[in-house]
C-alpha cells in the first residue's frame, strides 16, 4: 500500500470520494480477476476506471487487447505516459465518463465479441450497468463491486433486496458470486466490503426494451404496493396499457395480480418484454 500511496503523492493525486477512487493495491486480486475472466491473446476487454493500471497490466500481460476509460484526467495522463507507449498495439485509452461511454472506445455498432473486467467505482455500478444492458452485451464480466451491490444483483425471488437491475441482469447473464475481497486490498481502505461478481452471457439473453424497463422500474419503486395497484399509477397511457395487458396475461397463466414485484419469476418478466416487442410501435414512450 505504501508504494501506491507514495506514487499518488508524487503525482499530487488525492483519492476522490466523489469519484469513488479506491485503488487496488493487491496484485493477487488483480491476477484473480484475470484468471476468473479467462481472457488471453486475441480477447478484447473493456476496463472501467483503470486508475494506476494495476489490473490493466495484468490484462495486458495475459495478452488481452484492453479498451479502458478513465474519468480523472490526472490518471489518464499517468496511464498515457506509462502504458500507451509500451502497449500501443493493444492498449486503447479514452478519457471520459463510463456511464456515457460504458464500452470505452468501442462504438455501439461494433458487434465483435468483448469482455468486461473491472474494479468498478461503487457509485456508478447501477447506472453503468443500466446503460450497458442497452448495448451489445459482453461475452462475460468479472466485476469487483461493493458486496452489498453484489447481494442486490444476485437477490433471489421473494427477497426484499431484489430490484429492477436484478431482473435485467438475470435475464441477460448467468451469475455467480465469488469470494469477498478485504478492504486492505485497496488504498484508501473503503468502509464497505467488496466481492467479485462473475457473469456469463446467456445463450438466449432477455434484453428489456425501454418501455419494459420503465414499467420494471416503476413496479420496484412501488414495491410495497400490489402489482395491480402499482400498474394503475403509471402515468403514461401507452405504458399503462401495456402493463395492463401484461397483468391480464399473467392472470391467464394463474398469477394473482395482488403479487408484489419481488415475488415474480423471470418468466413473468420475460412475458412483459414479449408483449413490449409486439406493441412497442403503439406506445408513445419508447425512449428512456
């Protein structure tokens, strides 16, 4: 930790709480990330928030082609000076906001396979995932996250921790929670616990369209209400009509509309997306 602290001091960089800067200092954790991702020569990897490059160097050493995005211009300058010249043929770095550019420099039209390996800044976990799930999906992701975020993402049916992002991730990926990572592996030490999350894209992923996402979020924002009551409060007439058709379909399949959103199975949410695809042209709110 001392060497990282000294390096940051020499660069006149004080870790920013606002940017969620907790720098990975344990090389074993970085190597674990690469091993879990099983990436190597020829694989394209997106890394969010490379910081001082601890994980980046391990990815490059494994032979991966790394596309990284760093918001802090001081760290961007450091990485440019220390890694770009050495790995110019397989390291591509952009300076910017990962929520606006979730795949770094990879364009939305780029359909070639890629993976994500990242020590994700905790503050952007949900908004970054929310945007990424609207784009071509990665083949896999290995994310180092706040442990509570991992628990929310993996929350099972009937759990109060379950939310809209839980459903969207479950529809697209097979998920596995891995061992926790101690606060001592970071500088400065975070006050929260961390853990690995490993995701593998499903053969036939369910991607939720903007109308479905709006209904999904609305239902979980009103999680204390029964489903039929929360649907009745949707303001947009087109979305409300879609949601009511969804309720009618669920009722026809034996699902009581008094159910709460955390108690619905993935197949029930998939039905919403199927109806959304069929009726999106009739809905006025197809944009988020």
